[in-house]
C-alpha cells in the first residue's frame, strides 16, 4: 500500500504512511487530495481546500524634502494576505490618518519630521518611518553694529553683524549693503569697514539659503567728522593797535571753538579773538581749541608786540666803588625788549669800548681817576641807554730811584724820597 499527495492536481510526494508535513512558503488558496494505491487498484480522497495567509510587509520609504507651502502626497505600498489595514501616524503627536495615502496640503514647518506607515493583518504587523524635511527661507533677519546710538566717527572701524532668527536649511551666505552698494559676501555674517565717508549711510544685509533670500530692516548710521583747524600764521602788532584772529575749524557735528592764552590760561569762547588797544602784556602764545564728539584739534599762534629796549641795566662785577689801576672789571648789560636785543654797546667816559650780542665785556683799568660807564641796548625798534655806573680808579704807590752817596764824617746831608700815587 502507498499514498500519493496532490496539490492543485499536481502529483507530489509518495508516502508509505500517508502522512506529509509541509512548510507553507507561499500564500494563497490551495486544493489538496491524496490517492491510495495497492496491487488491485487506486482510490482518491475528497479534496481539501486550504487558504494560506501572508504577514503584512511595507516597501521601504524614502525621506522627503519639500518647501514650505507646497503639497505632499505620502504613499505607503503595503502587501499581505489578507490585504492589511494601512494607516499613517505622525509620531510627534500620535495623530493617525487611515489609508495608504496621506495628503499634506500647504505644508508648514510644524508638520515636518517623522511619520510612520503601519500595516497589519491577522498574520502580523509592519511599519516604516519617513522623515519629512520642510524647508523655508531665512526669517527675522537683523543687522546690528558697534555704533553707539547709530553714530560713529570718520576713520573708525564699523563692525556689522547679520543674523537670522530661523532658516532651514542653514544660511549659506550673507550679503552686506551700504546705500544699496554691495560691500561683499560673508559666510559668517560679519564685516568690518573703515568709515572714510561722512554723513548719513543706510546699511542692510541679505541672508541666503537654498530656498531663498530675506532682507533685514535698514539701519541708518550717522558718520561724524573729527574737527580740523586751518593753519594760523604768527602775527606782529604794534602797541595800541587792534588785532583780530580767526580760527577756521571744521567738523561734523560743528565743533565747539575757543581761544586760550597759554601763559595765563584765560579762555575766550568762539572762533574770533579780538584784541583792542594792544599792549605788550598781551603778547605770547595763543591756542585755538576745537572739539566735538569725535575728537579735538589744536592750532597755536604767537603774537609779537614789538617795543624798543627798556629797563636797560649795567652791572659791574669784581669791583667796588673804588679800584686800582690795572684791575679787571666785568661789565654786564641786559634789557627787556621785543624783538630781543640785537646788540649791546659799552662806553667809558662816552668813548665806545666795543659792542657784542652777549651783553658781557671784560675790561682792564688802564686809566686812572673817575670812570663813568654806560651801555646801550638796541633792537629793530630802537635803542635805549642804561644808567651810568662810575667808580674811582687809583694809581698804586711808586718811588723814584735813590742814588748812593759818600759823605765825610761830621758833615750834614739831606735825603729825599720822591714817592707818587693816586691818592
């Protein structure tokens, strides 16, 4: 006796026991029967219908990238026997959408990230995850600077920083503009610029990514200029004349200008310095000062008030009221004058002894008697005498030679000594 198994009328294995063990490797409906055989003949069994179910499977899902505002159809290709029940789940919220197709209309960034397709039947479950990346151009673009109260000074360095509140994908480049002129592109959004021009300038920046560009609000920077002063020439003015000095100072904002007399510190506000009925006490160095919020400037000028020598003084040293012939005396002459004394002249009893620019003279007293000395100081304006300095010069004592003489003892004689000197 033998048995043979048939599947969908296709003969399969023969068994002596009539028992078969089969692994169900495919799904579907199958018709089985068996035939028993002996030496006399064969007989067939009734047919048996067997339905084999297949567990759910899902084809792999590809991640998607979409621009905000677009539409996206998500399709989940699931298979199984019996056909599985399919749905989409938004993982972040747990929200479920039935069916193998999910439509996202006018998608926004809040709908981005992970979605899961789930399929299930009586033989098992399957799931696949799909990442949705919703991209959008930069937003909330801001331009900031290091300028306090949006004010800066010429030749300072202005630091510009462009930033964004949000962007997906990340910003790839920044462009910076001054008065709509492109200053250059930066990957960091930072740029430093030396402020060579004055006045009001408009700055803005543009942030770019692969989706698009966005522009910052405009930032207005006022560039002020440090003060400068035009050169001022030294001036010479006569006593009792009038003099007006003008300090031409420029800058943005307009600088505060004042004059200062250096020797006294006296300050006069304004660009004009007016001196009336000038006196020599007003001569000297003056300083014009200009200042604004960007800096300071200074120009100096010397005012000369010329006058002939005054207070001419003659001093004799190394000697008292009396002296002796051949003594040495040093004479020093000094005076107040503007311009300074050009030369000095020295007189002895109204006889010119010499002249020089130092005001010093050394003299050997070769004459005797009363000597009267004076000096004259001269400059380009005029000359003036000192008061007289006098002293008495005496002559040292001297004796005429006395001849040796021979006399007889007991006789008389006179000896004479002729001595001279002053006194």
